[in-house]
C-alpha cells in the first residue's frame, strides 16, 4: 500500500482513538456521578475523572514528542469540557416560585405538620343553592402546581354553589419546599388532615385527582383522619400502596401518547446538566436528594415540555390533535425529585387494604375510558373500600377528565355534584365490585 493511501487510514484511526477516549472519559465521569450521588454539584466526579485521564495520558505519552503529548491531551480537554457542562447550573439554585395568579388570591397557611402551603379559595357563586360543607381539592402530580386548567374547573364548581378550597401540596407550586427526606405519602396524608382542621368548618368533602386520589384513599383508611371527612370523590387514582403498585398493569382505551404532536417550548432536558440529572433519577441511579442538582434548582429548571408524552397520555387518542394547553409557562411547577421520592414511599408501603375495608366515609370512584392509569389501581380501591357507593365510568375522556374539551367539564361536574348532594347519578353505576373480573378482561 502506498504512503498516500496509508495517511488517510492513520488519520481515521487517530480520530477513532480520540473519539473513543472522549467517550470513555465521559462514561467514567457518569459512572462517578452515580458512585458519588452527584456530590459537590458533580465536581467531585469531574475532578476524579479528569485527574485519572490526565495521569493516563501522561503515562501513555511519556515517550512521545512534546507535540505528540499536546495532541494526546486534546480528547481529554474535549471530554473535560463536556463533563463540566453537567456541573454548572444554568438556572437559579434558590427556589423561584411562580408569580401570583390574576384571577385568585394566593394565601399561605402554616399547617400543624410544619408544611407551609399555598391556598386558593373560590367562594360559592351563581344562582345555585349554597352548599353547607366545604369542598377541598387535591391535585395530581405528586408535587405539581395546580394547573390553570384545573383552576378553571374549580371555578365551575364554585359557580354551582360549592365553597371550594385547594392547596398545592408541600413542594409544589407556590408552597414551600420540604427537606427531601420529609416527603412521603404519609406526610401528604397528615397535611390533608391538618388542612381540613385549619379550615375550622367541621367536616369537609374532598375531591382527589390522580396522586391526590391516592392521598385521599389513604386518608380514608385512617379512622382518625376519615372522621373529619364528609364525602370523598376518588378520581383516577394511582396505586394506593406497595402491593397495588406491583400488580400487572392494564390500561384503558388507547390514549394520545406517542401520536399527539410534541409539546413545544424549552426543555431542561436539552441542557446536559438536567438531562443527566433527571435521566439518572428516573432510572433510580441518583437519589432524589442527590448532590448534583438540588431540589430548588431542579424545580426551577423543569418545564412543561419536559413531561413529553406524559401529558398526551392523559387524553384519548381521538383528541391527539386538539389537546388543550393545560398551563402557562409562568404557572407551571413540578418537582421531579420530590415526586419520585413520594412515589417510592408508596411502593415501599405495606398494604392498606385491611384498614381501608373498615372505611365508612361515603365515597365515589371515577374512572376514565382512556385512562393512562392501570385498571388494577382503580379496581383495588373499589374492591377494598366498602364505602364506595357508586362508580362513574366516564366515556370519551382520558386521565385528565375535566379538560375544557366539548362538554367534558360539564359531565365531570355533574357526576361529582350529584354524588356530593346524594342525588341520582348521571351515569350507570359501573363497574360494581361484581363487575371487576369482566371489567379487567375487557381491557386486556
């Protein structure tokens, strides 16, 4: 082979070797991030990885010319720069709460548990009779701010005579953060008890949606807390305990997941630092209380677009191309780390079925046709709670049942208000406990 043909091969070989060196150093850095749990904003892992790379490069190049040694350091510099981008914050590291909403006053209440939560009150309006018992709303997430879309639904309920209160659970929205080790499903349940007590209006009816429905379900399993609740609406619950979380999962009718247009807007996961942090946390390789990205910084960085297809999964496939904007960029808030922490405490918790079977608080279960929640999570609540008086299977909607599309809000409100007022249900009572086996077979 002629020298002119050999030169390009040597160049390709050097490029491949340099690329391999860069990839190897970055892989070592990521492994050290995991091993150190991101200590020191990742600088501990960065320093060790770069130090090892420098020593290795010096050793391999000890017989090379000075120029050869300098060339050998280029991959190290490139990899060090890439890794360094994971260590440097691009958003504030102290919590920046969303600005005030224009249509409702934000109050802050200090609960007896120590949580300081953002509270929203919608007094009864309209010509409907005033309801004597206040209605408390627990939103989903967990540890997510209440969306503008949900605020609209709460105003609808207030317009039907309900005295509506909602609070963003600790760490979410405009509520204060907790130390990471204080987030748990038990803390969330105790916060509900403390909130109802602070209302000072006797018993309260509670509407719990998604993870908020899990908080409500677990509250119903505690007689000391359930004694302060009037009626309970359990809407699209997640898993109520560890055994339920580990059951096989069957979903509802097809959702818009993977077929809806991608959400627009900035994504924190397009920034190396947050892509690494959130990705490793989701994989369970970084703890929620890791040293790479603090809770406040992570909350500031996370955007609605980062939810990706999770938002689309809350809508029916037929609605894939008309999914509404659920929130504004200014109001959106989600703590990925605290959410994972609470979800883990649910997975680690023992069965609450024995306690739930003693529940006496009148309850209603709401299930969406295109639910992205596992059917077994829903039917477990139905099977183990004898106080569930009716189930409303909502046709034509996904997990987010009140979503501003068509008459969905009107139908959801009709089901909720009929139960709270102990009036005939607008839909058949389905599925009943006897229907559970056939219901699950029909959703395979």
